[in-house]
């Protein structure tokens, strides 16, 4: 079956590409001699009008043969009107560009089908508010955003879209909180988002997420009410006093109104499974338990009355051998401050660490009643990935564990406009990323090992198809864009090479000689063969490491 997926993917993209040339040539009255899917010996076909439609043996490509596209074609006077070579240079340019252009337009249709599957989206509910961001102190977890600047919002996607395009501009948020409508004015800050290959964008952000932290506990110390109830950090509460609890705000709501009454707490405790899969896997399973918790009657915060807080700032894992491990951090430790500033959220803690890159930091943390402090710098890693991308990064050696969930999805209020907008955006993003990849390759930031060939496409086509039709269409869109852009490279024998000839013709005001074109095509053929050999070599190295070692003499 993977072979079928591969043939369908390549066949469709070649068909789309050649249809662009074919349709544009027909529109300008240029005679199409052959329309072939594949290369090599003819398997099947038929003739209609002046065109021979052919299915050839080798499915890795295709071509459209136009009257006069070969400099050695003999064109009679009466054929000149339908000859490609006798068309105005602008018409020839459009015919050549039509193929790659179809490969860049076709993904919009594919992505449209993919995003049309998003029949439901997240509601415009606030789940997390980041400290020291524009929304902090104005929006709270559980708020339902009804409108932004008088534009009704039924999904979190709509809220994000409005905020992203309005950086540094005051926005009027109408929010439903505890059954009441509240209005807040928030100014989104200009934020820079980082994507693959150091691709950055500037968008508006107010510092909210739509997902809610689950009710996972952080227990301050054994001397608190939670400690007396034998609750531990990373226990997940599922019910209090018989009332179901899923999100952290549900736990807060129930315990905030409790002023000293003993209440049963049902929770799940992650228990490690020793020797899971023969010791190959670290695995924990939830063990259901019940405790009785008696909050203190006095105290302003939930932490003061129960000793319970969110597990957000508690360390769940420490990488062995990391600077953080050498510092003495252990799972269960609670982070307190970084460089003298209180740490209020794990996400912002990571931002501060990574912003400093190799800078030395002073970290304070707590373990039960004990306080610790020490200096460390993030571990630095550099090298080349298996796909040839050069990386230079700083790695955080500790993790937290705070799963989140979104509220139940709501119907997409505008599935057609949503799918169209996202299809155009996704296509533009992949085009930008592909162009940037070529730039990074020329800069040496990506090695030639990143170039893949038919074996890679064969593998990913089968994988995508097994994962579902939408993943397969997404892959087809991605490869179509790459095919379209690669064809525009100024290499003879590619469409971009023809465009280069047309440009030269416009400059010198006469067609290039057949001898010059033939020599250029030989150079182009050598370049393409070299690229194919390199791509095949990379494919072999990725698929058969043992063969790679053999070829290297190891």
C-alpha cells in the first residue's frame, strides 16, 4: 500500500503542475503535442485533436510537449501562430509560470478541505492568565469573552485573531464573569514569536490561554492541613465532598467557601511501576485514594488555609548530569525565585531562563520547610540534526507536570470563511518556510543532508496515509509547494531556467542561440543529476544506518 500512496501523491502533483502549462498554452492557442504523466516507454494513452495523452512507465514526473519548445523544431510559416517559440516573451513566460503557480495554488484547496474538518473549536473561555502581561489583573480563569471591540466572539480562535492584528491598540473586552457582564480595556503588547529556522513574527498578545490547568496539587509542607491529610504534590483531585472536580478553578471554588469544615477529598496518586517492560520504560499509574481535609478557618489564601497550591512551580523531573541536577534540585522541589525575582509561573520562568541563554542565574527553591539557593547556567547544545539542520540551543534540565484541558468545543460559527482564511495562511506559511530553508541552505545554517528524495517521500506518504486522509492531504500540500518553488529555481531544464532565458532574451532583445541553450541544458542536467544523487544518498543514510556505517568503513 505505501507504494500506491506514493504513486497517487506524485501523480496528482505532476498532473496539477502539467495542467497549468497545458491550460495556459491552450488559452493562448499554442499547440500541445504531448501531455504525458511519467517518463519513459508509453504504457497507455489516446489522441484527441492535436494532442497525444500518454501514461508512461516511470511515474516520477511528467511533461507537456509544445510545438516549438525545442529550438531544433522546424516550424512552417502556417504553424507559427500556434508555435511556442513564436509567441511574445510575455505569453511564453505565463505558460512556463503556470505550472509552478498551479503547485502553489493547489495547496490552498487541499488545506481548505483539511480545515473544513474543524467543525468545532474551543470556546472563548480564559484558562490561564500569565503574570505581568496585559490581561493580568483584568481577565481571570473562567471568564467567558463575549466580544472584543464590539465584535462578537464565539470561539477562542476569533479572540486570538483580533488580538494578533491589534498590537499596541486599546481593545474593549466584554466578559461574562459569575453571570455578570464586565467590560475591560486591554492593550495587546507587541510580541515576537519564534518558529522553525529562526523564523519570527510580530503579533499582538495579551497573555492568556484557553486551556485550564487540571486540579493537580502542590503541597507546601507536611505541617499544613494538606500534609496532615497525607496529600502529596502531584496528587490529582477528582472530587471534594462528592462534588466532581476537574479543573484547578473548580478546586479553588469549592475550597474557598470552606472555612474549617472537614471534607472528604477523592484523588488519584501517580505510583511508579517498577521494571515496566523489563526496565525499558518509566511508567506511573494512577491509584485512587480518599483523604479527609480540614482547612484552617482563618487565612486569606487557599495556600494559607490548606497548604495547597497549583503544582505549576513544582519540579517533576531532573535530567541526570544537567547543571540543575548538579545544583541539587530534586523532584518535588518548589521553585521560589530567580535572580532575586519571585517566580510566579513555570512558563514565564522558562522565558526568563532562555532569554538569558548562557548567563549564570541564581535560583532559590524550597523542599518542605527548608530553603536552598545556588547558581547555575543552562546547558548548551550544538550540532546538526539527522535532517541536516544546524542547531545551537540552551537546554533546561528540569520539567514540571501540570496537565491542562480545554472546555467542551462549540460549533464553528463560520466553517467556510474559517477554512478559506486558514488555508491561505497555511499556504503562505509553508511558502515562507520553504524559501527560508533555501536561504539557510545557502548560508550554511542547514547542511545538504536536509535534502530528501523519493525514498523519503515514499516513507512519509505511507506514514501520513496511515494516520488519516487529512494528514495525507496536508503532506500533499507541503510537497506541492516545495515542487512549485523548486521548479522556479534558475536551473536550466527547470521552469525557472526557461524564465531566466526569457529574461536574458528581453535584455539582449533577441532569442538566445540554440547552441547556448543546449550547453545550458547540459549544465542544468548535470546539476539535477547531482541533486538527485545527493538526495538518494541522504535517503539511504536515513533509512539504512547500517549501510551508512558500511559505506563509511566503520
